[in-house]
C-alpha cells in the first residue's frame, strides 16, 4: 500500500481492522460445532462460494474493474444453512480462495475481505436474532433473511462507494446515488437465486439441479448489463476524449490531456504517441503508471512498431502472442491528409501486473478494440496535424513580428478600405503614434500631407496611379509627429488585387528627414559661405579700385582709413577660410576631435577669458560683463585655442541676443574642474534643435530670411577644440530667458618640490540664480529651448 494516497491507505486499513474484529466477534458469539460430520457440507459450500466469485464478469467502469458475481447468492445460502461462526468463516474463506485464484493484488484482496467481513457480521447477527428458533421457511425466517441481506447490501454499498469516492475525489453521496440502482438489482437477483437454492435443498433436494437455470439466466442478465455499462462508460470516455481534442491547439497541452483519457477508454495501462521522424530512435509523449512525460521510445515501443510494419490499419498483439515487452498491445498509425504523422501504442507491459492507485491492473485488449481504435486514431491524427500547423503558424508569426519589430523602416498594412491593420514599432518611432491608437483608423489620418510642391497627397490620389498591371506607387510627404515635429516621409505602396479591386496595401515608410535636412544644409552652406565671402570681398575690391583711381589725390588720413578697412576685411576673410579649413581637417581625422597642431600646457583660464573679452570690452557699446576669480585658475590646454573657444562663444552670444541685454562671461572652479560660462539673455533654444547646435554648418535661421551672419562653424569648432583639450561643452536653455554655454576643462596638475599637494582653492561659483546648469558631458540640455549657432 506504499504507493497509495494516505487517505486511501488509512481507509483500507480501517476497513480491514473492522472486518477482522467483526469476524472475531461473530465466531466467539456463535462458533457452531466443528466435528467431522459438518466438514463435507462446509467443503461443498466453500467450493460453491469460491466458484460464485471466480465465475463472475469482469467489468471496466470509470478506470477500475468491477465484478458482477453470484457471491451474494452464496452468502444467503451460507447464512441460512450454517451457524453464525461457520457462515462467516465459509463466506470469507471462499472469497479468499477466489482472490488467490484470480491473482488479485494484495491490497485489493485485503480490502475485499475486510469489506465483506464488516458487512457480513451485522447481517448474520440480525438474521439469527430475528429468526430465533423459527425455521427459514416461515414468514419470520423469510423476514429475517430479507433484513440480513438488506443490511449486508447497505454496508457493502457504503464501503465500496467510499472507496470509489476517495479514488475519484468525488463526494461519496454522488457515488452512492450512481451505484445504488445497479447494486440493489444485483443483491436482489443474487439473494433470490440463493433463497431458491436453499428452499429446494430443504424441501426437495432432488430438484436442486434446476436452480442452475435461474443461475444461468442471472449470469446472462449480468453479462448484458455489463456490456451496457461498458458501452456507456466507453461512450463517456469517448466524449471526454473528444472534449480533450477540442480543449487546446497547443501540442503539449493536447497530448497531456488526451493520452490519459485514451488509456482509460481502452482500459490500457500505457498510452504512447510516437512522432514520425527520420532514422534513429523515435521520440514521443508517454503516459503510464508514473504519469505523463516526453521522451525517447523504449525497446517495447520498437517491438510494437515492428508489429505494425508498413500497415496503414490498426493491429493487435493479444496476450501470449504480443511482441516482446508487451502483455497485450494495440498499435495504430496516425495519418491525416496523406501525411504519416506518427503512431499510437496502447497496451500493458510485461511485469506491470502491479496495481495502480486503485489496485486494479490493466484490462484485456483484443480485436474487439480495433473497431473503436481506427476512427480514434484518425481523429487524433487530425488533431495532431492541426496542432503542428498551429505551432508552425505561431513560429512564423513570431518570426514575422520580430522582423516587423526590428525593422528600421516603418511598415504598415492597409485593408481594402484604407484602414490600418498593422503598424510596426518603427512607425511608432517615426510618427510618435502608438500601434493601439493607429490600428483601425484610416491611412489619411496619419500619413496624408503636402509634397515638396505643397500639394496635398492622400491615399486616393496614389490609388489613381495604380492598377492590377501597375500595383506600386510612391510619394514623399511632409507629416507632423505627435510631438509637433515635422518629418519628411517616403511612402512606397505595394497593392494586392483580387477581381480588379485592391484588397491589401503594404506600405514601407522611410524617414528621409535627415537626407532632406542634409540637402538643405548643403544648399544653406553654399548660400551662407557665398554671402560670407562676398561680404568682405566687396569692400576690399571697392576700396582697392578707389585707391587705384583716386588714391594720389586723397589725403593721407583717408588713405590710411581705407587701408585699415581693407586689412580688417582681409583678416575677416582669412579667419573665415581658416575656420573652413580647420573644420575640414577636424572632420577628416579618424577617431574625432583630433586638432592638428594643438599644444597642451599649463594655461590660466581667467587670463584666456580676459584676452577673449578684450575686443568686446573695447567697443563703445560694450555690454559684456566679466566675473573672474582673484587667483589664476590653471588648466591643461592650448592657450591660443582656448581663447578661440571663448571668443566663438562670446561671438555667438552677442550675435543672438538683443543689443540692450548683457552678456556675461564668468570663470570659477568646481571640484577638480575649471569652468567658464557664457550667459546671454536671448530668445533661447528650441527643444528639437538643442541636440544639433554643435553640428557642423547647422543654423536654425532660414538663409533666405536670416538676420545674423556666420557659417554655422563657430560652435562646432569650439566643441571639437574643447574635446581635444580633454574637456567638454554643455548647453542649457530656457524659453525667453536665454542660454548658457559652459566650457569644462580639467585642472592642471601642479607638483610641489616639497612633496606636499597644493592647498585646495575655495570654489568660486556664479550666483544661485544664474549658475549654469550641469548636464552630462557632451550633451545639450533644454528646459524649453531656442537655438543658435555661429
């Protein structure tokens, strides 16, 4: 009983103990006489009792074996003809003999003996209490035997119902209601036959053989009832198998649910489904006494496959002629739509006569099962094929979703009415519109927009150019994202037609905003550089021509003034050319931020700030404010390039802020860094442009309407020079409050001959209100920006 659930073990032990005590009590109360004269009668009754149990019908019911026997009839005979002690002894001895002959499992035999002993004791006691000295053939005797048999039937029914309730985990009352009708009929029929035999034996022993007729009739009735019950159970199991087929389309779930039910349907201990595959040992799903698992086929499975051979119909290996490893086995191929998907094997293995949890061994399998197995195998093959196809569809869907999700181009699918059905992650990035919001709405809601000529392009306009012979169209439109940013999108349409009408449109969307911005930047650069070059060249040319024509008649003061203007414009032109050459050399160096000719040495950042501010402070209308530390703030940098960086930032601040607003240049120490910040009170930097202000040639202003000059190289050169010196430039901006550009450089390492580190300087910082913000190195930060770039 080690493999049984604890509750079941305790119940069987309790029934066995109760039966033993009941036998002892009955034998002690009325042992009867055990002389030699009674032995022949006892022997005959013992043989008949055992025969009544052995000759019963084995009936599979709800996964267990039930027996329809004439044992209750012999119980009536034993009670009526024998004293109490002899009656219970003969009844139990006959039952035990039958159990041994039938090779019942010990746990089953123990439970049966305990159950019948527990039911027999009160039945025998009540019979002898009621009948007293009266004979069996009187009214009192018949009433006594009726009461005794009723008690025996009731106790038996309750005990077997409790056992089934524990096995099936059901309420005991449901089992009682289900079994009471059949149990009552069996007890009544058996009791009537037993009583007829007793009456014939007591009145006319010569007609006793005639009792065989009702016995045979009753046995045939049991056989018919057994078949009906078996068919009803099979129908129930077949219904459960059908429900299991439809329960899921996931192969693992289907097999885990179906195989146990198929095993119960045929009363088999084992149910194996082996998948069709190439050479080598097959693999499959296996259901057996130890549960469900996936694993390789065993040697017994290979023997079953050899039994099937090339047959496309189910085959059977009956007991005694089954292939090696099996006691009996059913094998059926699984074929669906001409495809061989696998094999199902049902049967009982040799050496597995050990009981299951209910103490019952496997049923006998034979040719009568083939008629049911054939359609079942077909249904299982269809289910297996469907599950396999669903698994393939899921795998392909997963692959497609990965392709759609990882694609850098936007992909959307339209139905025949122009509504979005698929909207991939790239489309979410491009438009800022989530798939949940886009799916189901019309294409024109998201991607209709003006082209380069300003003409509105809608889906209907594109469809006018397509047809079954020309199913592709393309357009480039300006669309606005959910954040309000404008993007140029190239939409390539590929349509599918059915019956002259388009049903599906696959649209590939490329974000060409950067390409258009680059093209515009090139055009802007040409326009800007042309303007910037023409600006100094025009006065140089004009003054040179004027000096050539009238220079001799001019005063010396006027000639010197013209020559000064020519020199200033030439210097401006030289500086412009230098900036272009420097930007070109920086961008061409592999690894970035490599500035040719850069020399890093110990440099005073405060002194560099004074030199950069000199030209701005000399102007009559100067609005530059300086905040410098009292002591030198030395950094590891190139002195000339450092002045150039600060001069570019000052030029940028003056250029993009109103003439009546101050520009501040402040220098301070912050931990191990030296910082210089240029703060203006201009219009600020747009958020969408903030990350681009350090790009080469980038300018926010339209070159056709711009109010400031410059090539867009100032901030780019400043950043690259700062990085080459081991530092970084940070930008921060707030709407209508201006912008702050902060240069951060590492402090120079100073070695004292005494070996003592220099005293730490007290950090000098700007006031709390205007102190530059501190974003991460190399990144621009905006609260609500506006851009500028020189």
